[in-house]
């Protein structure tokens, strides 16, 4: 089977490409390299089962050709990262909504199965508005802030992507599943766009202060990239998942303060920890969530899969990667 992965030079996409090729499939990657990195897919470029095309999902002619050459589509291409979204709101909205529209239209023409990447951001402030919620399920209501707050633009674009996907499923019979990712982390993830784990690890190993936004008591649930990829593979194989929205994550919460301390402990770093007010980073009026915890029972019901890896597994893998990169840099400079 041939898979097209849009945004396949990115963090999740490159790991998924590795897995699908190892499973005996052919993989085509379409990526404009705005946030993806050619280095992520470099080990695959000499494989006969792999094809890379530089381009955008906004290029309809190119996208038509790529979808025409595949059997299934995994649509990961999107503007990502809170900082990028705050800095480039027009690009975020245009890329996320129009790009998804293009993918779904062409896939529906040929009835090719699509897995669409969504995000836990669509839940917005749901857990703050309803403190009785222990975890977020796919049927829970979502609560976003005012449209004057730019951070909610990303959540709105991904929610619209989900609406479009389900509309294509209902009206045109398109086999599509929407995957809501919760804080996926692991090797190859860049801290350039505000991702906390690679940022903290890089700073810890460089002896620079770990900057925590806000008071650090906010909690998050981090999913190992290998668990995320396995979940995607399982959902693609599940006919029962078609037309559904499914959380991909793991429910163990950790505060950002504890995350920083654990990274310092595991790296043996003596770096300082510094708390920075949100407004210094993102401007006045930035809104963040105290908790965002997934209910992943639907994923398990549909596929039988449950996440297997812990936050410590993520940290060990990221620390090992960053250390190896620093060793290579030191050797090259010697």
C-alpha cells in the first residue's frame, strides 16, 4: 500500500514514515519545509519505497498528483506551535483550513482513506469551566476564549478541519478519522516553536536557565512519539474508526515545575529555573489552561491499543538525542 503523508518531514510525520516503510509500505511525503526538516527524513531518501516532494497542500495541482499516486492519506501538514500561531495568524488560518479542504476534496473524489491530525487545543478551557471533569472525552463540550485572543485561532482552525472531515464522511462517504493529539513528544521534536520538552532539555544540557511560563503549576500529559505512531497505525487499520474523532494521548499528568526538576535530575544539570510571566512571552491577555487530560478509552475500544510509555521514557530518549547531537558538534569543532 502507498501512503501520502502531508507534513511528513515534521516530527510526527517522519516517525510515521519510518514505521510504515518498516511495515513494508511505500511512503510519499509532501512538505514545504516551513516547520519540517529535511534531516528528519534524510535516512529514508535512499530507500526505494520512499518519495519526497517539496511543496504545499495549498498547491492544488501538486496535491492532486500526490493523492492520485497513493492509496491512503495521513494529513499532518499544518501551522503549529503557540508562538508561530501568535506571530503569524493569517498563515495559520489559511494553511490549516484551506489545506485541509484541498486534501479532503481530492481524497473524496477517489474515496481514499484519510487520517486527519487534530489537536487537544480544540477542547480549549473545558476543564477550567467544568472542574468536575477528570478527563476530556471526544463528546465533551469545548470552550474557547474570545476571538480577540489569537491563541484560539489555531483551535478554531482544527475544529473546522474536524467539521469538514465529518461533513465529507456524511455527505460523500469519505473514509476519514480525526485524531486529536495530546502533547506528543520525543526525538526529532524541535523546541523552535515553543515545545517544552526539547526546549528544557537543550537548556539543561547547555547550562542555561529553564524558563517556565507562568507559575508552573499547570499540568500536561505527554505522549511518547512511538505510542502516537502506533495509535495512528491502529486507527488506519480500524474500519470502525471511520467518521470518528479519537483522542491520542496518555492520561498521566505532570506539572511544568515537576517536569523541569525531573529534567535537571536526569541530565545532572545545575541550570537554574526561572519563572516568566505569560505577558512577557506572549503579550497581554494570554490565556493558558491549568489542566488538559485525555480520556483515551475510545482509542482502546476501537483498536485495543493503550499507550505503553511514560514521561521518563520520553525524557530519556530526548536527552540521549540532544547529548548525541552535542557530541557530534564538539567532534566537528575539534
